[in-house]
C-alpha cells in the first residue's frame, strides 16, 4: 500500500508535535514518473468516498491555471495535493500551433508586474516571442473635442513604486525580489538584451494558456501532485453533514474521535460521479461563479448598456503618421457610444476592441469585410455625427445602404479642403493618426456584453475567489487579466506564508491577508474605469469642455502622467518591508 500524507498545516491540530517532513498527508494518487506524460492522471473510480485535497481550483482559465502553476512552484505549496477542474479541454491548448499570419481575437495587455509573475512561475519562457508584441506607447483622445493624451514608455524613469500603488496597497513583502524585474530596464529572457521596459506586452489569451498548460505538464512529470479534471463540470458543492475525520497514519476518512476534523471541508461533486473534498476551495470560475454562490458571497455591480466587439485586423503600418509609423503604439478614441481601441500585434496585424451599443455591435459583426474595415477607419477619424449617419445606413441584414468607402473618402476630402484654406498650416503640431485598416481576419469578429462587478468579500472560511469570480471590469483600460494575475500572485504568496508558519491554509484568518491586500486596489481600479466610461459616454457640451480641459492639463503634467503610467504598469515597491 502506498504511503499517504497529511498536509503540513495539520501540525497545528496536533500541538506541533510532528515535524513537517513527517506529517502524513491526505490520500494521494500515484505520482507521475519523470519523463512520462501525466496531464490527466487515472484516479480512483470509487465515487462514494470523496478524495481529499489540500487545494481544489474550480476553473481552468488563465487565473486558475496560473494559480496551479504558482502553487506547484512554491517551496512549501509544491508539497500540497492540488486539483483543478475545468469544463472544457485544457490539454487542447498544448496542441495550439497557429499560423504566423493568424491571431485569435482575444488578446490581453500584460503589464510588467504580470510578466514578472509569469517569469517567476516559469510560464513566460514557454511563450513564442514572435507572437508577443511590446506596447511602447499609447495615443488616447476625445472623439468629440479632439483633446489628447499620449503615453510613452521611455518617459517612465526610475524604479520607485507608483505613489498610487503605495496609497492603495502599501509596501508588501516579496518571496523572490530578484526575479520580479520591475524597473524601467529589464533583461529580456528571450533576447538577452537590456531595454526600456514597455508599458505592457500584447499576447493572445490562447498563447498564455499554452504556456500555462506546458508548465502544468512539466510539474506533473516532476512528481508534483497536480490532478487535472478537464471536460468535467461541477454538479454541486456541499459540506459533509456528518462529523468526518482524517486518520493521521493512513489518510483514510473515518468517523472516530481523536483525529483531524474535516467536516467543514467543502465537498465538490463532479458530473463524472467523483467527489473531491478540500481544505481550501478556490473559485476561479468566472463572473457567474458557482463557488461564490456556495460561499453565499454577494456580488454587486451592473451591466453596461454596451457590448464589446473584438476582431483581428490587417493593417498597413506605413500609413500611420506617428513617429516610426506608430510601431508598438496602442490607439484609443473615446466616442459617445463607447471607446474604440486598436492594439498592436506583430506581422502587420492589430487587435480591435470596440465598445458600443448592443445594436451597433451586432451590425458591425454582420457587415461585409470591406465595409467593416471602412467603418473601423471612420471610427478613428470621422466626427460622431458622420459615424451616426453610417450606423443608420446599415440594413437589418447587415448590408450597407450606401457605399461606406465612397462616403468616408468624400467626407475626408471635404475636411482636407477646409483645412487647406487655413492661411498658416503647422504640420508639426498635427495629431498622429493610426494605421489604416485594410482587412479583417475571417471569423474573428465577436461581440460580448460589458459589465462591472465586485464581490462583497473575496474570502470565507475554506473558500477564496480570484479573477472574474471576484471582480469584473470594463475593458477600456485593459486591466482585467492583470487584476486576476495580481490576485493569483498574492494568494499563492499568502498560502506559501501560511504553510511556512504552520497555519491551516483554509482558515479564514489565514486568507485575510489576501483579501486585505487585493480588495482595495481592485475596487479603486473598478471605480476609476467605471467613472471614465461614464464621463466619456456623453457629448453634453459642459461635460466635454471639462473633461477636455482635464485631459489636456494632465498631458502637460509630466510627473502626474508618469504616476498614472506606473500605476497602470503595476510598478510596486520591491523592498522586503512587511505589510503592516
């Protein structure tokens, strides 16, 4: 019979009489042998008795998979027995092999803080550098007034933490400061060259998942007890109504006195008949989180009357009027119906995120490619009244009622003619324009509803929420995934510290540091993005005047603009001072 071991945190239940290395752990499946694929381990077919785990993660998206990798990378947490449950096929990501000229439509901006975390858990090295595009700057402007603010990575000087991060988070302890690389100069792990740190890196979500799954397989092959239940749904979550205990020596579940009481451990029932019981249940299962419902944690917020439309665009990079033809520049224009953004990719491609009304989003999806590209170009250049005219000339079947290209070219020629009448023209002060869109990748146009949510609490006894299960933000700032990865980094660190101190990782007191560190920064980000969305979703004259004045003022205040950039980049104090 194989020896089974209880997790280290059990030592507190027995007066600290046992050394960590001698504490029996919960029932474990057979470890994977080095060099052998073990992505899905054969587990016990006995569905009557729950199999016990230290951590069960519900949700195998980027946040859930990143947490599994982070725990498997920790000195203490790697000794724990971990399970991850995902309704879809995680192993499919390992076979991801796209063409160089094809990009998926879900792309995220990864801040330096997120990249440092992915490096630390071994995921960043798994990514293909040719499909990761550095974001060197941003051009953001008001679609009504033309007021503009520009951000340039080269203007972020020094390694000092953002003042805003110090206000919301305070200094925090780090486990591995040397690996964070959070200065404005970084040693690139792929090229080996020192370079100015970009504002962010653009990467496909599928690409990040590919790196995460590669790491999970590597951890399993190295003997980490990480079980993956893919294509498996959670049927229900309960607590054991009887007084169950874990036997110290055999790990078996018994109804007897004198053993560790696990009656408050959540039991997860799967649609394949299996049951898992866990010391700590992690909800990484999205905005409609069953784990959050089980914990009776309320989520507050609202749905915006907007949809986001994503697509992969083909651009002519030499048509941009920005320095260097706008290479590595993100473009965002705030329109009364919502912001339109073009994010840089490699190989002459860009990612579109257009927030607009539900009707316009559906019309944009149905438009023929030629007319869609013409409307995207107009979204970055035409005045709101002209865009409204074009929106109103999309038929019920998605076909344009007028020639969009001809209409846009005629209106542009009129504007150029009016500008030519100016006695003195100073081209040096002309605003930079984004590259022209010349095509859209087939089957990449997809709308999705926009919402804002934040849970009343991120923790309950033996339950913790991360990512979209805890909070959801409007995509205009591109911070959703970064917030989720920051949650995961903090939770992994909290679990590691609890194990090192001999605490029960599922106890709410052990989880409180995570909630304390993440709740306020997330709330501040959600509130800021929500206010920006509402501020720019109007063309009311006094509001336009006030916001334009403020935007122009901030653009001319270098120190304030640098603080905003540092906050968005996630630059934090890397000193070893402990959070009070």
